[in-house]
């Protein structure tokens, strides 16, 4: 995991400036027009054949520093109500961009240009998750504070010049609810924001990349992005942008690698213990007489394994007490979700596609663990921490759930971590000075049964299979949507000659 995807940024300089004619020909396949007017008119004609709406179609924003603190100003006052979704005119958008130094972001650019649509689809098939493109117009003097994203981002320069400054991550592999937090000046020399919480959860982060914790104000990479240059910014890496000339246009492709992670794989493995996939539970719990054929011996081995897992299942589905609807499996599931906010390894992108795995395997040392082995090691590390000191894991988990349950902000509510019965239990435990010994002892036993019942090889294969099937369906739907809206723009679909029943294979090009 350490020296591959999501670990280091990459910059590719282009020679586009040497042949301006060839560059402009390529430019037109990626950006629908060479002016703000043409781009915005394309936006209107494709989606509503009507007025522009803030937030849905365009975003106008800028950053300002006041009293040493960064804050984002988003334009939302084009009408009396001041709603962010108010209808806006093309003239109002242009005036705000030119006179007030706002940056204009036009969303869903892959629906407007065939070249960009094809590139986005190739990136989606490589990573095995959704991606989206946005065009950013900025004028001289525009700049952003240090920000980070939950997505892997490709920054492509199309016009003008922008300085991109990258720092090592402070929060490794952030989720969506952790992204785009502007780093204030006094934070520039801090170590990873959430590393101090790992010890509280009983889950030390000693295996994490030590370089990521030695973050400082010294940039890892600083470069001026011009026409044709591409910068790959991994998830969580800190980026700051500044426009150097009168005008700059860049396209950003965000790859949503936080949609399925090791956290979700761990919950999947836990579900595999709870649900019986091979046969009816009563059937494999009955004793059988095996004495002859190899097939029967093999079946005996499989049934023994299922009985073993059934023992774990019987404990995990028990309620923590007779009066509660919470089962031990519910507590473990909640602990996994809360721990993922504290431990970077649980936020790793998972699983890799076959195309991405082939790329990564050319970089990875043969002695390093593969994806399945890494998943097993992370789960066992988690279980060992819970068995060794159940209070150090469970107490912060319940505290976190109870604290979020009292918040009004829906995006950071306790629903991110737990079901209603677990939330009720967390609130009850918050009123107690210490957790009941019976609860801690039962949790330690349940965690041990989780470790005993896992079958990472089987679960890993099922996850890969399910993920590939879901992605295949999504790609077909996505390609149809892109082709339909590109046609509205008068652009030819890149897949016009491809079979409509299956996505084409871009592995060699990738």
C-alpha cells in the first residue's frame, strides 16, 4: 500500500506550447468553447434549456483572509431571497467574475466535450469508481488557502498559468465529511490532525507512513501549471493554487476513491459471518457420517469451517442485554465506523480493479502483502486492540456516537456511525462514569469471535466480484447518459462504434 496509488503526487509537463495549432485542436475536444460565454451557454442548452442556477450549474466563490483566518465567500445574492439556488443571468455571472475577482466553477464538464467524456470514463474504469470534471476560470490575483480533498484529483492546465503548491497530508485519506477544511496559518507546522486520537481508541498508528506525520510548512512540490500540464494530487494531499497571469483555465477531474474503503470491506467481512451463504444453517449444523469418498471429505472440511463460523455467529447476534435491541455485531460495526475516522489504514481505497492492480503490481515489492493480506492484517490488528483493552476502544466509540447525537448538523450526525438502538445505548452509557464490566467483557469476547470467524480470502473474492458487477452496470448507465447529452451539444459520442452491451477495454491505453 505504501509506495503506490494515493501515496505520492505526480506532475507531467507537456510540450503543448511548442505547437499552438495542435494544442488548440485538442483543446476544443476537452473544453466546449474558448470563452466563459460559450461554456455557460453550453451549460444552459444541455441541462434545462433555461436559466442558470447557482450551485447546481455554476459556483462563484473566492477566499479572503480576515484576522489571520481564511474563509470562503460564495456568491448567493442575485435575488431578494438570497438563496444559493436562485436563478442567475449570464451577465450577472460574468460581472461577478470580472469585477469582484470570484472564481467561476462550471460543473459536469464531461457532459459537454467528447474528449473529456472519454478521459473521465477511462479514469473511472481504471479506478473502479465514479469521477466528475469541472472547469475553473480564474483571474489574476485569485488564490486559495491550503485545502485537501477526499478525492484523488487530476489538475489539467488549459490556458494561462497557475502556481500549484503541494504539502504532505495532515489527514491521511480523508472522507467527504473531512475535506476542504482550510488550514489556518497556525496549523502549518502541526502533525497529522487525528493522529493524537489513535492512542485514545486503543489503535496505535505505528504502521502508518512516518513521512506523512512529519508534515511541515515546507512544500513537497511547487510548480507552475501551464497549457497541457497535468498534476495528480492524491486524496488528502494539501494543495494551494494561485493565478499568475490575467486569466487561467484549468479542468479538475475528481475521482471519488472514498466511496468504498477498508472500513467498508471490514463491515462486509463482518456481514459474511452473520449471514450464511453456502446452505441452510440447520443443515450444516447436523452431524454427518463421512467415511469414503474424497468429495465427502472435502465437503466435511467445508461444513466444519461453516460450523466454526456458526459458533462465532451465534455469539455475535446475541443482544448485549435482554432489555436492549443492540447486538454485539452492532457494537463492532459501530466501532469500525468510528475507528475509520481515527485510523488512516481503515480509510484506504479498496478494492483495486484488475487494471489498477496490474499497474500497482509493477511497483510493489513481491515481499509486501497483497490486498487480501493487508485487509486481514488490519482486521486482526483491530481485533487485538479490542481484546487487549476493550474499554480503550469501546469508551471513545460510545462517547463519539453520543456527542454527535446531540449535534444539529445532519452531515456530522450520529447516523454516520450507528443505528438508533446503538445511539440510545451510547447516550445511556454517557451518563455513567464507567462502562459496566459485563459490557466490556462481552465486547472483548465478541471481538475475539469476530477475529475467529473471518475468512478474508472468501470475503475478498466476493467483494471483488460484487464490486466488478456493480461497476459494470454503472459504467453502462454512465456511458448512455454521456452519449445522450453529448448529442444535445452536437458532439459525437466517443463510443459510437462500441458495442452497447459492454464497456470497451482501455487497459492498454491506460
